[in-house]
């Protein structure tokens, strides 16, 4: 992948206006700097279509149930990579912005979709430069080798990605806005509510497209 790719520009515009309005205190102005920085670390020259997207298992940090052993396995953050390894499983793809046990990604034999935004540009290079296969993702129009997925948190971006890649069945393990794993503050609680709204939006879109998305504890 050499140039930037945008999955559904109109959905991205709608979603971005939503989360920037709810969290004006975050550093969204530097999303543009992040979009210029991230492509420098792209070392993935494949195509996301090379993965089998018919059945997708997405594992989020609060997950308690081990995912089924069939289908594509997507981990959300390094924490979920550690969780899966404890179950003897290895993810195919990881969605992360390198802020939750990123060390687990350094030796991961997986494709890492490393998200760059205004609040992580200071430490993004530290981890992005050490990942075996990195495809950067961004929050504004891409400047180079990077991917723009509608969504805001790592979890809802994973669900959006599965939807746009043509999954017919998506199982979401561990999504629980009421259970905060990483930290508990006002911004985090708003982020989880945004994630809830966006995942529900994808679920409704999926129903209209005969795609099954189910939440697993």
C-alpha cells in the first residue's frame, strides 16, 4: 500500500464532527501533523484484501471469553494481544494507538494498524519504528501510505474496518462501556460512550446489509 486510502469519506466527515463536538478539549488540530508523520513508518506493502474477512473476531481489553478459533482474529491494543497469548492465540491484525501495553506489538507476527493522532505524536515514532508490519491509520485525510477508517476509538474503528472489508459475521468480544480497564476519568467515559454509539451505528448499518454483528461478553 503506497498511497492513502479513505474508507467512506462521508461517514468519516459525519463521525469526526460528532466526536470533535463532544470532546473539544482534545488536541484535534495536531491530527494534521500526525497524518504527515505516520506514513514515514509504513512498512506494509500488502493489501488488506489478502486477509479472509468473511468471519471476524474482534477482541477488546475487557474480554473474558476466549474467541472462536475460526475466522480472522483482530486484537484491540497491546493489552488484548497479551490476553490472547495467554489463551494460546495470536492475532492476525492489531488495532492500536500505542497507549496500552504497546510493548506486546514489537515482536508480534501480525499486521499492526497503528493509529496516529494529535495526542500521541510525541511517542508514536518510538513504537511505530519497531513494528514488523505497520500500516498507519489517521484521523484526517491521509498524506501518504496510511488508512483513514471512520471511527474514533480503537474498538469502534475495528468494527468499522470489518464492516467495510465485507465481513458477513462479526463477533465482538469484551466491549463493555461500563467496565473501564485502562483508566477511569471523564474523558475516558465520554470516549466509551462515543464508541458505544458508533458500534451501534455499524450494527444498524449491518442489519440493513444482512451482516451479523454480535456482542460477546
